[in-house]
């Protein structure tokens, strides 16, 4: 950059130098031409008076070191007096014959030497013609080649020096600019927009960085909380199992109670399996796309019928009536995951119901979306808990959830699964009225989303 800058400034200096020389030569040439014209004119006037007084005899004295030639022609062109060797009748002579005065210029020879002529017909008898020959200005410069060469070299050197000096001066505040923390007071006006742009970009970067940090901090906190929750949830059944086994090992259980204890151990172990399964499902849902199953066309009404039939025994046990209605509607999705989602929601509607209650599943389309709605007239969810039931391990009533075999992860799986399908969940619930959860799916080709936490 610095060298490039030096080169450009040097080029500019040289350009100005060459242009100046050219311009000076041009102006000098013009000036010389003008001078020559007025000089031949004046000389002609003077020589006419000399001629009127003493004829052509004295004319010879007026030639100026061979630069000026004086010729007197008769009207027919014969030479009556000539100071030079090869007098010629030219344009100036013709014009003088025709109109009394004449003027012309010719250029001759390899040097392009200029001849300036003036001619007059003072007495109607003879034409007096004065000419001056001059070398062009650049030819004069040629005579001064050596000092000129030195001058040019000096100019080149000076230009280089100026270029180096200038580029150093220009670059100094730029090099001194602290990009991390720029200050537009330290720099010249032309650079200010650039510096301000850096300042704005820096601010943007800082803002984005702090946003990212905040995001990381939140994710970290969530991960820690999840790990703590998982440990706690796993510890409870393990502690029970360990306690039962210890009592049995120490022979503190009567023969008749062994089956009961074994049953407790079995149930706690089942709970552990349930928990581990749900945790695995959740972590798979949060993993990248490559770990998700493939999308196919999935018919939602059929899905509800399947879930209902798998849960019919549970429903019957709890004396809850289960029904499916609505129309067939197909969405693009991951079949196994959709089965899991519908199963979980329907399972909850049975688990958190009351004796003699009912669960109604409906499918259809509304506002350009496909939906599965699960309504129950069970215990309902208090308003304060409604915003949190999709969090991991969140349960409105922990002991009740445990009693009915819940892990607190079912709705988290539903939430993540719906996000992967680009869907939405709406919830309506009130204690003792019941709960209505609607799963909304985009119709047609939707783009899958990565789940947020
Ligand atoms: P769980 O395994 O405890 O059922 P979920 O994530 O499936 O966990 O549900 C979280 C909590 O939301 C449940 O513990 C329960 O308190 C509440 N809940 C979910 N569905 C219903 C429902 N249909 N009626 C009443 N409460 C519900």
C-alpha cells in the first residue's frame, strides 16, 4: 500500500513536471512567433524610410548577424537587392503586390526552422521583403541537452523524495489508527467516513459478541440445570432400589414380603427405563438433522386411531371414554416422532383425567393448517403452571405425576418434535374444566426448523 501510494504520488509529480515543460514550450513558441511577426513588420517600416532616403545601398548594414534577410524585388520579381543568398518571392511578395502589404510564414529543414516574412510595396515600384529565421524552441533546448538532463534527473529525484515523504505523511495517521478503538479526531477529514464505519462495525461486533455470550450463558445454565435434574430424577429410583435390595440382603424381610419388595424394585427399575428412554429421545431430538428420521407423508386421523387403540387399555382402567373424530389429513413429517407426539398428549389426557371422564381427539384443517386436537374434561392445569408444563421435568403435581407413571419429559418431547415439524401448539385449560391441546401443522412443503432449547 505504501509503495503503491509512493508510486502514484511520484507519477503525479512527473506528470505535472512533463505537462509544465510542454506548456512552457508551447507558450514560448507562441511568444517567439508573435515577436518575430512584429519584428519583421517594424524592420520593414524602418527599411522603407531608409530606402526612401538613400535607395538600396545602405540596406546591407541592417541585416542582423545573418538572422535577418532583406530583399528588394522589382514588381516582376527580379531581384534589385538581396542581403541573403537565395531570395525567393513567396506568399508575402504576392500579397504585397496585390494589396500593398503581405505577411507569411514557412517552415523548413529537418529542424522545422521557421521563416517569418513581411513585405510591402511602398512606392508602387518595388517590393521590400524582410525575413527572419528562427529555430523552434525545442531545438534551442536541444542545444542545452546536458544541463537539461541534469535538471530532469534532479526533478525525478525531487519527485521521488516528495512522493516518499508525502506517502509517509499520509500513512502515518492511518498506521497509527487503533482499529479496535478508533477515534475520528485523530484522522483527516477524508478518512472520517471510513473510520466511522469501522466504529459502527466494532459496535455491532461487540453487541453481537455480548449477545452470543449471553446466549451461551443461558444455554450453559440450562444444560447445568438439566444435568442436575436428570441426576436427581435418576437418583430417586436408584436410592429406592438400593434400599430395598439392602434390606433383603440383610435378611430383614420376611419370606411373605419378598414378592412385594421385588415388585417395588421392579417398578422402580421400570421407572428408570422410562426416564432413560425419554432422556435419550429428547437428546436425539436436539441433535442435528442427520440423526432425525426421514420425512414421509403421514395421515393424522390414522395416527390418532392408532394412539387411541394403544391407550385403550389404560383408558378403560381409568374409566375414561376415548374417541376419535374428524377428517383425514396428510402432512409431511417423521412418522415415528408424530406417533410419539400424539401418543404423549393423549396419554396425558387419560392420566390427568378423572373417573368417568372422556378424551376426544379431533383432526382436520383450519386457517390453512392441519391440526390434531386432544380435549379432556380432567383435572385441568392452573393458569400459573400453563406456561411451564413444556419445560423439562416440570410437573404440576409431582407425586400425582409419579403415581401415574410420568417422567415430566413427555411434553418437552412434544414441544421439540413440533418445532422439528415447523408446527405450533396451543393450550386451553382450567382446573376442573379440563384441558385442550391443539397441535398445528403446516400443510404442503414446509421447511424443517432446528429446535430452540
Ligand atoms: P408427565 O410425564 O409428568 O406427564 P409431561 O411433560 O407430559 O410430564 O407433562 C407435564 C405436566 O403437565 C404433567 O406433570 C401434568 O401436571 C401437566 N399436564 C399435562 N397434560 C395434562 C392434562 N391433559 N391435564 C392436566 N395436566 C396435564
